C-alpha cells in the first residue's frame, strides 16, 4: 500500500494562478475581486482532480492522505487576497493609506471670483458648508474667502490643491446656481472647506439652502432672501434697512435678538415699510439684531 498526499500540487497551481490573475488585472485594469470571487470554486476542482490523478496513475491500491497544511495555506492565501482586493475596490485601502502617508495642512484661501451677468435676477446657493457668512458688495462680482483643511503627502502638494477652484457656477435662465465642487483632483486625501465667507451683489435676490449655520450681515443689501433648512441663523440689520423678516417656526421660543418679534402662527419683524422680504423656512434657532 502506498501513501500519497493530496494538496501540495493544488497549492502550487493556486499560487501560480493568483499571481497571474493579479498581474492580468493590473495590466488590463479589470476587477481582480470579481474574477477571484467567480473562480475560487476551482480550488475544490483542483483537489478533486489531484485525487483522481493519483487513483489513475497508481492502479494498485493506494492510500490517499490529505495534506491538511497545504490545503489550509491555499485557503488562507485566497481569503487574504480577497480581503485586500475588497479593501482596494471599496476605497478602504485608500483611506488607510491617507492616514498612513499623508499629513493635514490648514490654509486660508480666496474663492474663485465670478462675474454675474446683467440678466441674472436670483442667486441660489445650495449645500455650501457647516458655517457660512454672507455680506453685500456694490458690484456684480461674487467673491469670498474660506479656511480649508487639506490632507496631502507634502506641503507642496497641498498648496497645489489649495489653488484649485472651490465653487462651481451654473447659469440657467435668469438664475445662477452656486455650489461647492464635488470632484476634486486630490487622490491621496481630502480638501475640506469651512468658515466660508461670501460677498454677494446687494441688489440680486438670494436663496440659501441646506446649511447648518449662517451669519447674514444685511446692512448693505437691497434684495430679498429665502433661507431654507438652515439650523442656525444669525442676522444683523441696521436701523435704515427697509425689511420684513418672516420666520416660519413652531414657537416664539425659537426667535431671539434685540428686535421686537411678533408671533401669530409665524414670527414677524418689520423695520421701516418692509419693502424687502426675508423668508425663513425650516429653522429652529433665529437671532436678529439691529446694530
């Protein structure tokens, strides 16, 4: 009776196949994970073929013993590679790399200027940042500044990303849509803006949506505002502003500041004749002060 160990040949074939698969996926830019998930049952077929091979070659009786260690190594290598492939293709490996090889840099940056056309009657700013300050300018140019956190492999690389445009502008009819650019070219880290300050034309109506906190200095504005889904609003007026503020809140407890609020289904404050309107929707912390 002869003893034959099954699993050694299969392990060798699997190692060669995995190497070829990884090499092929890198050259042809295909998903190694998808291919490996589809082909892994071939390991069981290889083990079965190895058993049949020994039975066919050796006609006499033969005792087949499984090389448990080799079989374990094959599956361990397979599981480890599948784990690495999964982390790579889901982006987890890139995030780990960010923490391992990058540093955080903090900068002040100027926002890319944009000249508003004479036909524009409304500016809509959507999902800007956690904190936003708004002030008026006499011209038709949108300007501003921001603080940014940049994760990069070096300060030189971080400075390159800092010089990129932060906002994108899209004109549709008489409306211009302003939003933070989503796709940035930083492959090794992130660029996170905060404490954004925008200067907007004083005579063009503005709608601000989906921001946690807004500091609106209305002193020099001569337009209408809609503030929608802003958790916290701090607004500063002067005694010469001809403005009406309507705040659609559930209770007057949400209304603060040194102005004389009136509440009847919604909060209201009028300064002068109230020819301009600020509508506040979906907010639960509103402060209006006259300075």
